[in-house]
C-alpha cells in the first residue's frame, strides 16, 4: 500500500517525469537514496509502468482525429480476436478500446487531412474482419485531458 511519501513522490513524478532522482528527492524533501529506493519499489510493484514522450500530433501535420465505434459480427467465434489482431496492424489507429454493450470496439484514428482519412478508412478500416456496423465521430476539440492521477 502507498503511504503519504509514495504519493508525494508520484505527484511530483507525474508533474515532471524528466526530473533526475536528486531533483525529485529535493522536491519531496527527502534524500536521493530514499527517493530512488521508493521509485524502484513502485516500479517493481507495477505502480510506475514507465515514462512516455507526449507528442503534439497536430504539430507533426496530423490535423484529424476520428473516433470509430465498431460493432462486430459476433456470430463468428473468433470475431473479437481476429478484428483486434488486424486493427493493431493499422499504423493510423492510435488507440483501441473494447466495451460491453451495443458498441464492441472504439478505434482512435489519426490522419493528416480528410483525403488521407478517407484512404485509411476505405483501404484499411473497412477491410478489417467481422465488422457488422461502424460509426465515425469526428473529433472537434479536446476540452480536458489529464493523465495525472489525483494523488
């Protein structure tokens, strides 16, 4: 279980994962050794899974984000597995989520512009196996995005 010091370390680590162990320790008011051991312990426990670079896709020319809600033909015994395996191979698919309910899968797709999206949709998405229904939702604005947990 996490104690107050672990949560303090995680709060500062989430805010700036590029901090060195010494900088993180200083912000937390502890020694570097104690800080490093706590971080290693949380990594070993699977609490800290790693660090990521957050890239502004729009700055790289990806202007469109489309959310596709997919309903699969569940009369096929391996529909989920085969669909997910094929969807993972589409480079423009940035995220795949599965659901219980009317919608089975949500794909988040990035594209440079509408013609690029149309090509990806026709050539890559519509050829995925076992699609019974698909609905596209065009992303307009990201109102809130918070990766940090409220620790």
